[in-house]
C-alpha cells in the first residue's frame, strides 16, 4: 500500500525547506501543492541549475521543482 502524505507532514517539510533556502537567489518560493492525490512541497526556481541543490524528499515528503525564471517587480 502506498503511503499518502498528509498536509501536516507536508507543511513541516515546507517549513524546513523554506528555512534552508531563505536568501538563496535561485529559489523564488517554497509552497505546498497537490500531486497524484497527495501533498508535495513545490519549490519554484529562478534558474534550472538551482534544482541540483533541492532534495527530492524531505522527511518522507516528495519535493518537486518548477523553473519559473527571474522574478521582477511589476
């Protein structure tokens, strides 16, 4: 049976990653998302190379990355 990540576990993993990447210019945002009927941590990146620094799992929670490009004020 596949274990589905609950929201509380995903929030905890999100907090850990947000602290770890605070101030990292390659990371634009860290948030939660639903994917394949479970919660995951989503890390938005400003450049593809930053993805190499992001772990694929944190405390058993899957981490996905998405390259959104540079973030600029409107």
